[in-house]
């Protein structure tokens, strides 16, 4: 944060994201809470971050640890495609989130998902703050790659542009 302040860009930080998929990458909810508390304590030392929002994206099919500590929450479930909006993990998150919380929708555009359903949902659901397509890059070694999806980088330019416009549309809703 000090480096960013010295570079004159710390005031441009809008979201703070302590750890991705905490309910997968951290051992316990208590350990996750420690991570959040330390991050918030450090951030509180920088006045430029006073309006930054705290964000978490959870892994699917498990509890949403310490959800109350965040302003913006989301869940990864790429292979469910747009069904995730009406049943499954996103629907479960919508029930678990607090009234003041907004959501981030993280569709897996690497699965070739069309953004239209997510953009339409974002424009009709007031709690959606962000639609951020998960891009996922192709591995250099095809034998290590998950066979179900590839990165956006292998898609044609029209598909890439559709996702760019989707993101801009939601950001400006």
C-alpha cells in the first residue's frame, strides 16, 4: 500500500480482495477471519482506502465463511453456466448474503458461455455490482490442462469483444 501511495495510485483502489476462494484455500473459518482482520487493520492505516469495498469470491458447494465481513460477494461455478443464476450456488449465495451486500457474478467465459444471460440478470437484479468473466488461460502443456475449458485467448475476436462490452455495460449500469 505504501508503494501504491508513493506512486499516486492508492486512491484508485476500489476493491480489496484478501484471498480467492477462502473456503477452499484456507483451513478453517477462524483462519480465514484472521486473514480478513489483519488485512482490514493494515488497510485502515491508509486513508485512501477508506471507501474501498471488501470482496470475496467463494468456491461452490460449501459454506460461505465469514460472509458478513464483505461488501461484495460471489461464487465460482463455471460449468453450471447461466443456470447458476436461478438454481445452485449463486441462488444459495443470494439467500445467504446480507441485505446491504452486493454481488459479483463470475461466469466462465472460458467455457464458451454467452454473456447475454449474465448481463440481462445484472440489469434486472439490483444487487449485482460486477459481472467479471473468468478468463482462464490455456496451459502451455495440453496434458496438464482441464479438458472441459480453454481460455478466452483462443476464442475469436467477436466473442472476445462481446465479453468486453458485457463488462463495460454492467460497470456502467
